[in-house]
């Protein structure tokens, strides 16, 4: 029988701890039949095994961009896309709801967040930021432990030919504190399959109990390990395959409850499996990486890769090989899936990955500029057949990598200059200022990783102020937390148990088809039909199912049908009210509706009692709904117009709309120009002006698969699916021969839409910004808001034109020129923040930038002329000497400084301090000390001189040892002049 839990767990931990690397693998074949030689063959053998032998459905890999899961930066496991099934929230009309047994190879990224391998990549022979997870799943009890273990054992030993005596298995040994018994069922299954008892390991919850998060589905797991030693000496185990049996749910109070349905979730890393099958000493020696390592060697001219680690890796050359090879794979996969280097969230992590790759390729491998992008075709060659999006976007990937690499190299050069300049000001034992290092970092703005900054300082023998850096990081974190917008509250939810109970009772999903029951009146207005429904279930605020609710209670209502649109697909939820049939004078306000596994939950406040079985009548807020309809149809037109202006390859990255405005994210190579923005608006206006009909029809999802130009998002659509077509009947649009979908807006969409485009009125793009390199976010308004935005834009354009005219006429004096300059600044602020057409904003910003430059030039010319006049007057009053202390009449500190400079140019051996009285006793001060011969030190500094005088006036001063300025307040101007003279004469 298996060894004891405590002994086995300790052995397993020690074995795994001894084997951080896949080293010392035997290179002999594992069976008489040759194993699958290539990564493609190994991957295909896995998928074919589950499809052909065990009836699994093969599903494509999900994008590495998590869909609707803010808890993840990247998809990091094969199970991520199936979370709705585990949680019981899958739409029963969707394709996913029909999944029973599936398998796939999932693209995974583990960088940033809790599960990050970024800093470990390169240090050993097995860590990666991108990897492929081979997995098979059984949902709803399709099969469980016995079948899952049997399939895994068959694949590894019979298909891949791994010797049985090289495999070890761990299982869950129980958790007395949690009241969980050992998983003896899994243990016995493995023993019956032929696993030797001495190779069975009983482990605790840390090793063999899987949890999705702090709450949610969970269960025991069993892991298959491979012994690296080849039965020589103590085993060194590396995990190959994890089989999770999801049978519990972790509640909010920490307790475990049985799930209504059980699931199997397994995952095996392709890279690690490949290393075992190809008999290599590391995952980097497999054919997934060898083409990249060869390309790096050829492109850099660095010594050939030898697979060394630690102290043996002199100069960290091999570490650099591994970093660059891993990171270019991650970059290529992420960019192909629409995640581009940026400034926050996943895009920021990707930016760090790219900069880390550039750092190692340039600093260690001495790669030439542009080298990283030359590796993209190698990634496409090795992975493109499996993930065709790499082939589709290969040019964009190369372009983005090349641009960001060039930008980072420029930042690196600038950073070196800043460091050198700072070091010149430091004493021999001074720490490098934390503020400067922070300004160089990704958080500070220049984009250099802090570890690189520390390395650059280390090379110069300078230590960084680490304590100051920690303080700045804490201040930044505190600032972010204060500035962050509170997350949108989730409100009432139906948890997995509530959903399971509804299904056990046979409650059908909510019929929400009445949400489409509206029509267009002859007058042009819309008529929305009320909907009568029955209360099937009530829920309290904490989600407890109840038969009735009392007055003033916040509750959730589950009805047999509804005309409310529940928030999904980027469209905000409807709001409105309901009444009890026969008691129409008591309104129950409905704040919003949410969809939970096909059931629509209405959030309401009960002004009076309500009970299960009551008949109610629902009324949507018509203005709110109409606003959403306008924005949703406008979003479709905007999507079409962008493709028309930017090209048919333009892809939507996401959208959200409510009655106030719409937000649209689009994949772009560069920010949109004013001309492009104006053209997009013009195309939408044209479609709106034609008042085209909007056709909607439900069709089989399969009929939409090969329609040229049909727009759909990375979402799960129900079958049948609604098709929304502008100006062309759906049947014509779906005819592949018609090409109609290329000429107008045709999309798969479950949202609510206008029946004719004319009701949009107008559309104005009011904002545009880069979310990340390759993704642009557009903000837009419609109808009356759009008209107001155009009016604001026109008014600001007239103001800018008037300011330009004033500037052309010229200014009589400095004050008038300064007033005009301030007007330019005020106009610039107004243009920056106004709700107006974005194309017009960009044009006015460019104009104002030129006008501001001209205004500043005019001020400098007037100030220089005024200063020359006053300089001449002072020279006439003062004979040559070592000191000039006097007053000058001017409203500008800038003019006063210019007078001081000009006096010292005319009299180089004279030190000058001038005061200028202002209204209300305020006094301006400027000074400059006499120039001295090279190699000698001035008798005193200008900064100290100004400080002495301004302190006397209760003010402050600033500047350099040569020139300084300041301000103060005093009624005794002569006293201030006397202080200035006395200080200078004492120093001289």
C-alpha cells in the first residue's frame, strides 16, 4: 500500500525541490516504438487521442486576453474559458452550454499578478512566461475520476511510450482541519491501473487540493510526476499532468459545500512533456525553442547556446538566450490576440517583457537595433499552423516590436545621460537619489526597469538610495489607490447553488424575448410594450431565496419572462419599474437587470410586500432604453465606418455604451489623424442622413460562419443568433455571393437597436486616446449631445481665430503681450477639456501650439527691448565700480532678470542687484555676481545674496551661484537696498 502521508509528502517536496531543472535526462527511446519526434506531433497525438478514442470535442484555444474576467491579467490556465460552466453561469442558449467532454491546447501567459514566472525566466531551464497547456475536461458528471485517470495513464504509457516505472503519482491525503477525508478513491484507481504502491504519494491540501480562488469551485487533485534520474539514486520528480476533480464549492464563510454537478479539469504543459519525450535536459532544448536559439546565435554573433545556469553561465549569455527566446514567443502570442505593450494592466506587463528582452539582447548578446522583430517570423514558423492568428498578424507583431524596441533604446540612451549628469553632482560617498531613479523607471515615465537602473549604477560603483525608493513606491501605491475609481458594484448574484436549485426544480431560463417587442410609430417615436410576468422566486440582498419580501426591502426578482435588457455585450442594463397586476398605483423601482446562467435577475426596492406567484407588469424606462438603442446602432455604424476609412482589416477590441455616450476600442497601427476622424464621422453621418432601415433576424449560427465582412467579437453567441444589418435585408447580407456585408454594417448582436438609422440624429467622436500600442479608444456622443458638441467646437474655433488676429496685429507693450499669451493658455485648456469633435480639437490644439510659440516670442522681443532701455538708463546713473544696487520700474520679473544680465554683459566686473516695487508692497528681486577669471572662486554667490535681501523682506529666493531671483514684501525699500549693499560689501 502507499507510504504514509507525512513521509510521502516530505519525500515529494524534497524530490521536487532537488529538481528545479530538467537535467540529466536519458536520451534513449522510452519504448520500442519511436516517440512522437516533434512538438507538432506530440500536440496532435494528444488531441487525436481524446477526439478519436474517447469522443472529446476539440475546441480552439481562447485568446490570452481574458474575456469578462477582471481578476486575470492574462489567461493562465486551460480552464479559464470554461469558468462559466464551473460557476454555473453559462448561457443555456450558448454553444458552451452543450459542452460535455472537450479537449484543447490552450495558450497561457503567466506574467504579472499572483501567478507570475517573469523574473524566473532565464535563471533556470524550465520557466516560461508563455506556454501551451494540453487539457481535457468533463462537465456535469460526463465522467469522473476513474475515466480521467485511465485516459491519462493510457496516453502517457501506451501512446507516448513513457516507461511506467519512471512515473509517480500523488493524491490528496485529506485535511483534518477542513474536515476532508483522504481521496482513497483516486489512490485505488491508480493502483488498479498498475502504479506501484511505492510510487504513490499522499499529500496535503497545499500540494493536492485545487481552488479557483478565495471562493468558488474546488476539489482534490492528483498529479502525475516523472522521475528524472532514470531509477538511479533518489528520485527527482517533475510534475507532468494535474488532474483536478471539482466537486466542492468554497463558500464566503470558508466552508465547503458539495457542488450540484461535478467536473474534471486536467492540464499538462506541452513544453515539459516535450522535454521528457525528446530526452532533452531542458524545455529550451526542444524543437519549440531550438529554431529560435539558432536564429539568436546567427543574428547576434554571440557564443553558441550551451544551456548553462548560475555561476557556470559566465556573462549570463545563456540566460539571455533563454530570456529572449521566451519573451519573443510571449510578445508574438499576446500581440496577435490584441494585447499590445501599454501603460497599465496586462499591456504594462507586456511592455516590461519587451523591455526585458531588449535589455538582454542588447546589453548581453550585443544584438543590433531591430533584432527582436527579426525573430517574429521564426515564432510564426513554429507556432503559426497551430495558432493561425500569428500568421494573420505577423506584420503587425513585427512592426509593434520594432517600434517599441527603438523607443526603449532611445530611452536607454537618455537614461544614461541623466545618470551621468546626476553623478557629476554627487560626492564620493553619496547615494544615488531615489527621485532620479524613480523618474527613470517604468512607474516614473521614462520606461527603464528599476533593476536595469540599479545594474547601470552598479557598473559605475554607485549605490542607490533603496530606502527612498521604497518610500516613493509606497507613495505611488497610496496615490493610485486614492485615485482609482471604485469598482462597479456587482449587486445581487445567483451563486452556483441557487442556479443548481433552480435547475433541479426544472425552472426554465427566463424568456427575455419581449425586450425586442417595440415598434416605430408613424410620428417617428418608439412604442415599447409592457410585459406581464409571474414572480417565480425572490432573493434577499445576500442571495437567500425567500417566498416573500416586505416593505422597503432591497430584493432580487426572478420572473418567468421580462422585457428588460440585462447588461451584456457592452450594452448597459435597462432600468424602469414594475407594478402588481391590479395594483398599478404602487411602483417597484427596478435599478437594473443581470443575467446569471440564462436567468434574468431584477434588482428592485419593494415599497410594499411582494410574494412568489404574484403577477406583475414590467415597464422599461423608455428614454433610457431609447438612448441605449441609439448608441448601440451608432456603435455598429462607427465600427463599419472605421473599417471603411482605415481598411477592412480593422478590428474591434471592445465597446461599452449607455444613454450618455459610447466607448469603442479599435485595433490601430497609429493614432487616428484629424482627417481620418473626420472621415469616420462623415461616413456615419451619411448613413444617418439616409435614414436606412435596420434589419434584425435570428439565424442558425452555422450560417454566419463564412460571410465576407460579417463582424463578430470574441464572445460566446447563442444558437440561433441575431444578425443586425443596416440597409440590407439579413437574407441578402448572409448570401456569400452578394458581398453585401462588405458594403454596410452587418454584425452578430443580441442588443436592442433602432429600427431606422435616422433616429441617431448625429454622431460626434469626442475623445481618442491610445490604450496601448496598437489599441485606440474612441468616445462618442449622439443626437442632441452631438449637436451641442459641434456648437462648442465652432465657438472655440472662432475664439482661436480671433486670438490669431489679435496676435497678428501685435502688442504695444509687455503687459498686453502677456495678457494675450494667457488668453492662449486659457483657450488651450478649454480646447483640451471641452466636449467637442475630436478632429477639431486636434486641429485647434495644433494651431494654438503655434500661436502660443508666436506669443512667447513676441513677449521675449518686447522684454529684451524694454530691458535694453532700462539698462542704458542705469549705466548712465552708475559710474563703473564693483557694485550696482538700485530699483527699476517693471511689472515683470523676467524683464528684471534681463536687465541684470545685460548690465553684467556691459560691465563684466560688476555685481548687480535690482529691486522692482509692485502694488501692495510686493517687491521683485534679481541679481548676478561679477564674472571671475577661470580657476578662481567668486567672493559670494548670487543665490546667497538674493536670499539675504529677500529674507529681510520676508520672502524667498532661488537660483544658481551666478544668477538668482526672488520676491518679498516691504514698505521700507531703502532698508532692503541697504541690506543688499551691506551684504555685498562685506563679502567683497
